[in-house]
């Protein structure tokens, strides 16, 4: 597995600093959460890690190698995969075809088959719906396909952007169990962006709180669950 380190990262949209001097480290095999309100810079951070947004300042390191000048495609080859906010499936393609898009970097047919079997074991409904067009699925089923598509790349670091957004509580619980299982059984590091702060902090080993593009709190997930400021501002306690 791999270690991801962000050093003094700043991302700008024109004159607007969406992310400002952000630094954190995702250790091998851990779940790391980013929480915060709408517009805090969480999704922009993930896009920058994936290479979809350029760093105005700072650097990104993967296992001690500086990678912030690499393309998104190169980062997928390096073992980074993103399941984006809103799922972004191809609605007129089947579930199977959407999953194969995620597997395009896997050269071996045997490994692609293994990855598909692993996704179906994690989310049985995905296997059952594999011949359906993705646009006909429920929101929760689409989210499972989106996570499965990212897993088809056989990543070392899996980034999940708002996997619980707009999904029924029962399905959220199922996806939360799957995230824990992915990390526990495979050792894949997970970077989890969530507005559901309680869920994110319960799942994560370490976490940080973003507000207006800057980190205002960081520590172990369990510690932040009991932080008075976090409890009041993000947990509704």
C-alpha cells in the first residue's frame, strides 16, 4: 500500500483561494477523513489529489516521490482512484460497461475478472444488475457501482467524495460497512470526504476539519468525535 502526503497545498479558482496551505498525511492502510460544511474545500482537495485541479502552491508526495506535476491518468496508473461526488456514471451504459471503464488500466484479463468478482462480493446487487443500464438504478445502487468502478482499477489509495449524499439511511449503513471492509480486508488506504461528519469520524483513524479552505482541526477520528467545537459545529450536539 502507499503513503500520500500533502504539503502546504493551495488551489485557486482565479483570485479565489478554494484551498489554502493545507497539509496532511494519509498513512498506509488507514482511513483518513475530511469533514466540513458546503464550500469548505473538501471536493477541491480531492480533485487536486487526483490531478483534476492544479496546485497553485505546495506539493503532493506518494511514497516519498513528488507527483504533483503528473496527469490524472498517470495517478491512476500509480494506484490512486476517485469515486466522485454525484457518482458520474455513464447512464446509458450498462453496469458492466461502467465497471470496465474503471478497469482500463488493468492489463490482465484475469485480474479484471478478479476485481469484478471482488466488487460483486462487496456489493451483490451490482452483480445482479450488471446487464442493466446504470441510469435505471436507484441512487444507492448507482453509488455502489461508482465505488465499484473505482475499485476496478485495483487502487492502493481509494478516494470517496460524499458517498452517503442523497442516499437512504439503510443504504448509507451498507456503504459504510463496505468502506470498512475494503480497508480492513485489502489494506487499501481510503480518503473519505463526507458532510456526514459522524459517519466519517467513526470510520476514520485520522481526520481533519476544513473550513473556508483551511484546516482548523485535526487528529484521530475518535478524538474529533469528542471535540466540543466539532460536536457543536458539525455533529449537532
